[in-house]
């Protein structure tokens, strides 16, 4: 079963999602309101109070990468 989600994220939300894709770091500086919005969308979770990208968030980030490249050109 393949489910394709199309998320219309703001550039700040994309940047936050990209910042969360790497290894967990205690010094991540992300804006709380952006993380809260991504949590509501199910793209980020907050185990132990630290934002972590979810598997859905990773899929959205990978699928959205082509669109982000189009916007940059």
C-alpha cells in the first residue's frame, strides 16, 4: 500500500525539517512554533522533549526535495 502525502510547508518548516534529519544533537536551535506545527502534521515527534524527525517526516523531506530544487532555480 502506497500513501502519497502532499504537504505545503513554508520555507522555514522545510529548513526545520532539514535541520532535524541529522544525528541527534542537544544543541539544536529550532524555533518552537515551527516544531509544534510539524508535530501536529506528524512529521516530528518530541520524545524526551527533543524534536526528532519521524519516518513520515523523512519521506516528506525526500519527496519534497525535488520540489525544493525547482524553487531554488
